[in-house]
């Protein structure tokens, strides 16, 4: 069939339109200026526009020939959607087979749910499909909606029926349900002589659209993010491998879901190498792969000299792995200095396994949640003062998020955790971070009734060995910033080789 055939009727211009499928459309509107101005013509044009916006379902013409009037190209779209749906179903079936094969009868099972293409509401819709073509006589078959002629009404006198007639509209609405996405279940509605009111039709249409969007959104979002508590398939695979390798015995459950990480408890298994002993209980910190929470943490890592060169070359996903890597390095430094903290077991991408602080699946309480005797409170304070100094002098680190939220009370002492954001003191904001840590610690212990607790400025000097003399917070902070600036200038002028603050109480001197 030729797509374009010459139109025998209707001269050039004069509003004649060609039908792309061959049959000519013979209607032509030619009119004078007076006609153009006439109300009747305005109405006709209005009707034409409406018809174009809401094409009516036209009764199928008798005979085998496709004419310009009965062709409905929207079926191409429908066909494509149906093929896509069929593909999606097959894809999901294959996914289910792989899921089964991978899981076998393993202790940890991996769900491929997030990879499915078909929305769960219709995943089993194929089961109740009925082949209506086998039914010779269908008692529910609807009368096709009648078309309203151009003039906008049929009949005469009081039997006049306009296109706004309730029954006509209802039938049209029912027929229009065919335009919904194929996965939207309208049951036998289309086949029956249903008359959907505009209100019902609009509600259905709205629902059909939002379901379509929801399906697409679910697929897109769940695949890439680490959901609250649950983890994405890639992380699950990592965890599964750890259990399968025998390194972990079982993963028992989630201890904490924070903004940036999810922490699980696990029982340790056996190490592949003899020199490494896996703790009986482990904490698994999964750094969230949703990137937005990490955006505002840029400054911790971007300016950290240890990571500076790499930062600019990395994509956001890799930056998240770097957080995990940072936590591992920092914990190792602390471990080497003898500071009570989790011991690193293994790091795999954005998943860090460490020893569990607590017992029998119960994590040690945070300092903010535990009520200590005044004796223990004082003991805890001196221990923290000591740890902060060690951290600064021996590990060359500032915690940068030190507070009663990141200190656990276990075995009669304080344990430091959550050091992914810790930086070296020479970090451009390192001293500011230290001052903030000092403020948190001072306030907590002063409120907790430890009379010996230094104020934040004294604590800062005691930890850093610096001797900032300002006696009010504003001036103190100004001096801190001036020191940071000096350090930054020094780094700029002498390359990025580390410069050290003196730790012996003198004003800062730099050495290369
Ligand atoms: P976040 O960055 O989400 O604050 P944290 O490292 O502070 O991550 O861990 C969140 C919570 O998980 C902690 O407050 C603590 O209760 C628990 N937790 C983390 N690591 C351990 C661990 N090694 N042992 C026991 N509990 C832990
Ligand atoms: Mg924390």
C-alpha cells in the first residue's frame, strides 16, 4: 500500500487535507471573510479542534479495506507497549530463575525484587488472562459508541442527542480506556456496555497515569539507592559473599540506620588466613549509596591532603567508598595507638566490617544513653581527655564528630566510633573541627556534673598543645582561623607536603 497517493479531489489550499493512508479526505472548507466572522463557522472550527484533541472511536467500517476514516494508528503504540510488557515479563521470569539458582538453600538469600520490571500489582496478571477470541458469541459485547456528526447533534426536535449526552459520553469514556497503558487492568470494562461518567473516567485516567509513573519510579530509584534498613542488591551480594566465604557466620540484624550508614550485627566466622582472627561478634557498617547525604561532607575529604589528589578524579560512588576507606585507615591508626575503638576486620567497597562493641547482639550504649555514677563520669572524662590527646599527637587526627553520640560505654570504659570524617590537624578546617569537638565534650561533662571538666578553650589547648590565649569564644575562634590560614598559605607556598603544628605547647611553628 502506498502511504501517499494523490488526492483526486480538493485543489491546492482551500483547507484540503491528505490522508496518509491513501484514501482522500474530500471535505474542503472554503469561505469568505463574512463566513470567517460568522458564529456558525466558529462553532464548526471549535468542534473540529475538539475532535482532534479527543478522537472519537469510529465504528469499524465493513469490508477488508482500510480507509482513512477507520485507521487507528494508536494501535502501533499499543502493540509496542504490549511487546514491551511481554519482554518485561520474560525478563522477570528469567530474573526469578537466577534468584532461585543463586539462593539455593543458603542462609542468606538475595532478593532481585528491585530489578523487576513489572509492577508487583500486575506481576501475576497473566494468570487470569482469558482468551476472548475463542468465544463466538459474547453476550457482554458493547454497542460501539455512536459518532456524533460534525454538526454536534443527531436526531430532530425533542429527540435531539448532542455529543454531551450522558449515555454517548459514558460509552465514549469506556472506549477511551483502551488508551491506558496495556498493563493497566480495566477488566472486561471495555467490552461491556459500560457508561463511565466523566468523573469516574477522569479518576481512572489519573490513577492509570500515576501507576505508570510509580512503576517507572520504583524501578529507577530502588535499583540505585540503599533503602532504609534494607540494602541494595549489590550490597546484598557483597554481604552474601562474606557469609558464603565463611568469614561471617550469620548476619543477625540491623543495629542502626543513620543518615549516612546502616550498621548490622553479625557473628564472626573463620578467617581464610591463619594470622587474622575474626572477632566472635562483628559490626558491619554499610555506607549509604544515596549520594545526597554526602554532598555536604565534601569539605571533610576534599581538603584532606591524604585524599586530595584522588578526590578530583573520582565519581560520587567512589567517593562514598573513600569514606569507608577513611574510616578503616583512621580506626587502624587509633588501634595502633591503643585507643579503645572497633578493630577493622575487612573493607569491601562501601562495606566495612569491624569488631562489635557490645555483647550478645546488644550494642554498647552511647554515652548519651547511659547513666553513669559520678565516679564513672569523672573516669570517663579523664579517659576522653587522654584519648583526644593521643588521637591528636599519636594518630595525627581530629575526630571531627566527637560527642556523646559517637562514644560507647563498654567494659567500664569509653570507646570511640564513627571516624570516617576524621581529619588530620593540618586539614584547612582541622582546628575548627577540634574546637567543635572540645565544645561538645566540655558541655557534656560540665552538664554531667564533672567539676574538673575544662572549658572548651582550655580543652582545646590541652589537646592541641597550642597556646591560644583569647579569653572569649569569638576571639579564640578568630585565632584558630588565623592559624588555619597561615597553615594553608604555607602549604600553598611549599607544595602540599605536610606541615605539622608543634605539639609541645609553644605557639605553632611549622616544619617541613
Ligand atoms: P553514623 O555515621 O550513622 O552515625 P556510626 O559509626 O556512628 O555511624 O554507627 C551508628 C551506630 O551504630 C552507633 O551509634 C552505634 O550504636 C552502632 N555501631 C557502630 N559501630 C559499632 C560497633 N563497632 N559496635 C557496636 N555498635 C556499633
Ligand atoms: Mg554516629
